[in-house]
C-alpha cells in the first residue's frame, strides 16, 4: 500500500507554526524570519513533505513551466536550442516541457492544446507551416508565444531566427571560390521556410557570380534526416561522372552526413570527387569520417534569446514590446570541401562565433 502524502498541516504541527507560515516558507521565504524558516525547512525534510504543485498552480492560474515545441527532437540542432532554452528558463525558476511535432500539423495542434491545458507561462515554437492562426488564438487567450528559428511574418509575436539566406549564400560562395560551377542543393521539403531561404541564398550566390540558376541542381528531400541524405547521395552517385555536380550544399548536417555516407559506399572520394557543405555545424560535423564544412548557427544562443524574450513577456511589468531578433550565421570550412580547416572569406566581416552579429527590430 502506498504511503499517504504528508500534509502541510503535519509540517506546521511539527514545526510549531501556523499553516500560513509554512505557506510563506514555500512561496515567499523572504517574508519569514530565518530562525522560523530553518525550523520549518527541518520539519519538511524530516517528514519528507512534497508540495502539491498542481494545486498551487490552480490557485495561481499559471504553472511554473514553459512549453518548447520543435520540428524534430532527434535533430541535434534542436537539442542544442533546447539546452539554451532550459538554461535561461532555469535561471527564471521555470521548467521546460519539450514537445516534438515531427513537422506534423495535427501533432503540433495536440501539443499546443496540452500546453494550454497545463497553463504554461508561454510557448516557444518552431511552427509547422500554416500554424499562424492557431498561435494567434493562443495569444488572444493570454498565452505568450515566441517563434524559434523562424521569423514572424506579421510581427504579432517575438521571434528569434538566423539569416538563412545569408547562410546559403556563404555556403555556395565558398564552393564557387573553390572552382565549382555545377552544384547540387540537397534539402526539403521546400515548404519549410528555413530550407527555402537557404536555397534562395544559394541562388543569390550563383547570380552574383554571373551563373544561371540552372547551375544549381535541386535534389528535394521529404525530410531533413540522414536517411533522406543517403537517398539523395545515391541519386547523385548514380549520375555519369561527366554530368554529376562537383559539389553539394545540404540544407542541414544530417543530410550532409547521409550524402557523405552514400559517397563513401559508392567509392567517390570527398572532397576530390565531390565537395560537401552542410548547415548547422552540430557537434558531429567536425567528428565525421571526413570532417564536414558547415554553416554554423548559434544554436544555444538562439534558445537562450528566445526564452529570455518569453520570460520578459510572461513575467515582466507589462511594458514588453514584440521584437524580431536575427542572428548572422558563420561558415566553418573543413576537409569535406577544402583541405585544412579555416574560416571562410565572406562578403562582410566575420562575426565572433561566441558573440554572433545580431539585428533586432521592434514589432
């Protein structure tokens, strides 16, 4: 038989104080004299009292949690973003509920319902396409929303994102500088805004170099994972050597790893037979069999910045204004595209990776 939970009355009785004093120790400890607070805390420890957080939340109207909804929790990019969110939330005394939408609208909607039912302080989300109305509805009902790795089209909420057009430009400009004129773009679906922006940046780099968009060979994938990269890589490897692109720009590092594996299995040397550049610069990019060149995003800082905006809106003094924060990416060149690792040249000064360039506009 399970033990009966210890009640707040038992704590008060053992400590010789009122129920109100125990409540103050739990919720407003600064209001209680140190000697009394120590006595109550000793009683809590001796009895093994666990507060009923659900009941407290019902009385307060809001929980001490925030929700984080990501497209794919298996992607190391989102793992690092989540860590940044958790670090910032923890400093504010909040816990994080992590939800994985799998880029599925129905699954995302269900998680948003659950988070609202749990009266979270607010929601951080990398939304599935077409989620604007649902998020606006949440906001009208009093739940703050911050977009993560995605810009707010309406500026109706805060957002934290990376300039992915610039990122695509950096990747393809590097490949063009290395002498490649036929480049494959592996990524998709293009309905994901980040993928479309990276493709747009690749096209921009080609046009600036005087090449047509036909020099960019699109291999659209159904997902952003290793398996999709392997399939795209196999398709590339199956092309006649004379007509095969000499370089590949992948929309994320998981795809790049899949392409690299496919090239290895087809005995196509990287970078001699084909050069590869990924995106995100997750930890394993540098540890791959052939270290991957990659466009680096400040993943941890993205998460911290988004959580900071949410905490400011949810727990602030009411003067909050929506802001759109945009980080600039950086390019790290490794063996998959060019010999010894070094920083890439770019059309503007390279920002310090630990302090990325940020632009911010008010909504």
